[in-house]
C-alpha cells in the first residue's frame, strides 16, 4: 500500500509519535506475551467463501486482523511465521501450515509495517511505520515465546525495510535509506551519501528484493538492479528497467529461478526463449482507486536477459483486475484500490511458475506464468466475501497458502495442482462478484442514486423488499 493523503498522514504520525514516546517512557509494554498453551487458532471455513474448484479454504486465523505482512523462517525443524498487523507482532509455529499454533505475541502500535523484515536465523525482526517518518523498531525474537523490543529509531524509519545481509546488521529502506542496526539497542541511519539510494542514483521506491544469487532489484522508477561488491555499503548498478505497460508504479518483485541462472555467452543473442533466472515478476499498485480501468495496478512479467551485461529490462505481459457489479463476486467499488499487492511464487509441477497473489477486495488469485515467454493466465481464485487481501505466501514444502487480510486476519488455503482449472466463464464471474443478488440492496442503491428525483415506484420497491424491522431503523425521509 502506498502513502495516504496528507490529512491522514498527520493523524497517523501523531498517533505513532505518541506511541513511540510512551514506549520510550516505559508506559507501554516492550515485551511480548508467551502462549501458555498451544490452542487451536484456526476457525473452520464457513462454506460461504467463493473459490475455484482447485482451491479449498481450510479456515481463518482471526487473531491478527488487521493483518498486513508476514515472513516465514525455518529455525531447526520448526517453521515460524512472523505476522505483522495492527495488533502488533505474532509468531506462529507453522510447521503444520494447516494447523498453526501461537508461540508468542508482542502488543505494540504497528501501522502499517507492510513488509516485515526478519533475519535469516529468525532471531531479529524489524517493524516500520506506514509513513516512514515516525519509528523503526528492532525486536529480539530469538525466544519466539517472548519477543522483546530491543531498540527504536524515532523519529525515523522507511515505508518498508529489508535486511541487507543475512544477519540483518544493515537494512535497506524503500525511499533509498540504509540503516545500521548491528547494535540492536541503538539503530541508526547511515549518512545519506552512503545510502543505497544515493550510491545507485535511484529515486525513492516501494520495496527491494534480493534473489538467490544475491542480486538486488529495487521497485523504483525506473527499476534498479544492483549487487553488493563487498558489503551493504558498496554497490554496483547492473541495469534498469522502465515500465511501458501502464501497470502502475511497481509495488514488489521476484526474480524467478535465480539460483539456476547462467549468464549468456559474450556476443550471444539476447533473443529467443527466456532461460532460468531471466524472468522477473512484478505487481503494480494503484491503491485508493474506486474502480478498475486500463491503468489499474497489474501483475506483470519482465525479461532480464543480459541484465548482467547492462541490457535494460523489458516489460512483457500484464494481467489487470476488473470491476464488477453487486449481482455477481468482485466489488463494483474498491475501498483499498483496484490493484495488485504482495505475491509469492514457486515452481509448478508442470514446469510453469505458480503464483499466489493478493488483490485487495478481489481476494487471492492464482496465476501460472510461462517461464520462457512471460505469458500469464489465471488458474484459480479465493474470495472471503468480506475482506481485503494484503499479501499471499506459499508455505514451505506444501501447496498450502497463507493470505494475510486487512479484515479477516489470516486465511489458510490449499491449492490443488492436479485439480480442475476454472473455465474462462468461471474466472470472468469471479472477477464480477459471485454473491446472490439482494433486491433490497439493489432498491436502496437505486433510491440513493436517484436522490431527490426518486420516483414513487422506487420508494415502493424499497419498502417491498425491506427487512421486517426496516421501519424501526430507517431515517425519516424513507419511512412510509
């Protein structure tokens, strides 16, 4: 999610500043609560959710609504999910991703921390504030049952941060900042001239991602590809990429099959089918847009062929959300925006790239991408009926997905790779809202739209379809 209008920024900053001050004064808790037992935290599916035939809703974990972001780290034999949301930081044992249990929780003001950072050893987590100006918290999570706030930079922070090295001694911020948090109790921002943004001559962006080969790709405009030469403070730009498909500013990215990348030989053509490590996935964002159009934030693919010899990246294909109407499934009007958001990918059994992606009110979308051409097709969907999906993640070693949602918390899904793929008609319907029509809602919408010009027939239609107790609660202007 990008930044909010100025008035909202002021309110958010004031609340966050007060919280930071209270934490510093010891008035708010700085240690988490350990779970005394391991209760069942998954609420079974209601059966009202909208899913394609190859997707099953296993249940919802409502403890973290509004949930925003997550990182999964394997520590020994245990898989830990670090979920960040408005209620603070919750750590789950997700070794069995269909039946997680709570390990610990840190209650702390936390809006919005859109991409929680966690060190590779699972000992340190970092929370950042939505506007990137108020705070940056460093949390000791080495004991997942009792997370402890170790240090705070306030004012300070970035919209999103990522660990710039395996130990998370340094952080890269989305607006170009670099932070030194080697002393966990005293995080600090390094001088601007040593920041990754200045070193790479990049504009502020939304996120950075490091792939399996150590290559960094920043969601700036244009996109910036760089690598570290010796450490997080010494960088070399490899190439850039300009958005050409009207997909909105790029929100996040993943370079697929990077570990298998082999550079093309000197003088070899960059044409032909893409090879492992040459395909980049990205999601654009156009949040706070009420309806979808040709400029809505789209999922896109890029060619990175020859990036390591300076060849610019090229945008290949896009897939956009669409608006619907209230006689069908996807919303006619979007609250958080007609837009893609955070996604994850893995290799599918048929050789394609399998993507799970969060699309706000459009729910979770499953996509397959041709690794040689970048062509995109939708192969599944899940809509919780009431929700706004923030981010979706494949759980390690499984076809189970966790989607964190601003409304419901965590929805747990299973994608059946061998299951029936929805038809084109089913997919079209899923974008166009699949709930049964409600005559009363339709009549009320018509009346509101007509305003003072509403006819007697429109008033009668409203009362004819109204619930039994409508007259008790209706405003005077619409009572009989």
